[in-house]
């Protein structure tokens, strides 16, 4: 890029040369127009450090909204409040949309899965080697310094020690105090946004927990995510997306989506442990496009992805039989 500038960031003790450059705009403007988000410029005034370029997602796959305007709702929330929360069952496209929003905004994405046993050291930083010579910023500290979107996935699974450190930072004009590094104070970058996501809390979702109250209070906007097609509600957009991605006829695509919609209904009632996402449907459809019958292809994809439990797998096979009307989907003894 032509507009490179070099700056020196002198953090207490740390010397770092960061090369700044202007975000590439190719394709981004058309995405902004497509999702109606031109007026929410989250990257306004942001100079992307050269070293962070690789963290800006590129070429996120097409995201189908079917009238839900999720992209606009998220970008509006970030524009006005700097942070928002996404709630929805597994596979409803929460992670996908966060990548898309980062791409559209030209901002680096700092992704943290709070369900994994990530330590305070990984997230905030640590000294390496002997003495206090080499400090390495953790992901959250880097986000705070350099800006971008901090994506806290499975936020309700966050460990208490991490949540306690994060709380003050989630006040929009918050800052971080690095107690482990001579109390260095790092103000939250003006282009520092936070998206948290989680599965809805309910008895059926094994392992889910209610969100920490201090965290809940700091989120201004909550966006509910749902599958495009559930039960008798079929989304033509989902049918078209799957048919186009896997190159199968629309009628076949519709059948697959009908199966998925039924499984999702059962999942939402707590009768299945998992329901297929758009991505799972595409996998199923790709095998169908290669010549397998829908039920044979489902054995390797849909049935197995739902559960290892033979009983649960049989429930999926029954739905397949019911909707596809096939006889080759043997319910296994
Ligand atoms: N509306 C959509 N348009 C296009 N693809 C979608 C859509 N929703 C989901 N997908 C696809 O379905 C798959 C699952 O989506 P994703 O991983 O974003 O779900 P999630 O909500 O983050 O799930 P989890 O709660 O398990 O993390 C991905 O392959 C994603 O690209
Ligand atoms: Mg996800």
C-alpha cells in the first residue's frame, strides 16, 4: 500500500516498531452495500498496523440473512455502544458473522474461546526467559493496544479470574492495568470493539452456564440468533445457498433443508443433542452431488455429526425416512 507510515510505540520498556497501512478496500464497499451497513464505519480513523494485517479476515463465505439483518444489527450496536452480545444455538452462524463483520470493517479479529482452558497468562501476557526483559502481550492486551474486534466465544464459560480482569475493560472508556508488568495502564483503543457469544442457557444445553452478572450489565445490545429454517418454516435462501454451494438441484436442496428443519425443531425442544448447521448441510449435499443417495450420504455426515449414541442416531434416521420417504435408511438395531 502507498500510505505506509512508521511509528514507534514505546510501551514501558518495550520497543516496538509498527508499520501502519491503509486497509484494502477492494470488495469491502460492495459488501457494505449488500448488507446495508455503509453508515456504520467501525474502521473510521483506524490505521492498521502492517503486522496485524493477517488478522483481518478475508473472503468470508456468503452469509444468508433471510430478512434478519444480523450484520446491520451487529454493526449498529458496535457503532453506538462498542460491544454487543450474540445468543443462539450451535451452528446458527455466530462465528461466521463475526468474521464477516471484521472483514467489512477492515479490523483485526482477536478470537478467544472462553470454554477452552485458556489461562490469564495467555490472554493478558507474560514475561519469558529470565528477569523482566521480554514481555509478551497476550491477546486481550494486544486488542486493547492496537484495536480491532475482540470476540469472546462461549463467554458464559469464562473462568472467574479472566472475567474479573475483563470487567473494567468492558466499560466503554475502560482501561487495563497490567499488574504483572509494573502496573502499566493501557487505555482501550478507540477502535476496540467487543462481541461476546454464547449458547442459550438451559438445562438441555449440557455445560452452559448463566452469564456472569457483571458481564451482563455491561452489554447494551443482545441479538438472538436462530437457524434459517426450523420446523415448518423453510428459508428459500437456505435452500438456494446449499444447492448453489454443492451444485445440486433446488428440489434436492429443499428436501435436505426440510430434514434439517425438523432436526432443529427437535434439538430446540431438547430432544437431540445437536442440530445441523448450514455447514453440515453443505457437507451432506456435497456427497449427494457426488452421486451418493441422500440417505447414504446422511450416514456419513448428518447422522454421525448429531451424536455417537446409536439411539440418537436412529432418531435421526427416522426423520430421514419420514421426510425423504426412502427405504434404504435402515434404522439400526
Ligand atoms: N446464515 C448463514 N449463511 C451462511 N452460512 C451459514 C449461516 N449460518 C451458519 N452458516 C454456516 O454453518 C456453519 C456453522 O456456523 P458457525 O460456526 O458460525 O455457528 P456458531 O453459531 O458459531 O456455532 P457454535 O455456537 O457451535 O460456535 C459454518 O460453516 C457457517 O459458515
Ligand atoms: Mg461459534
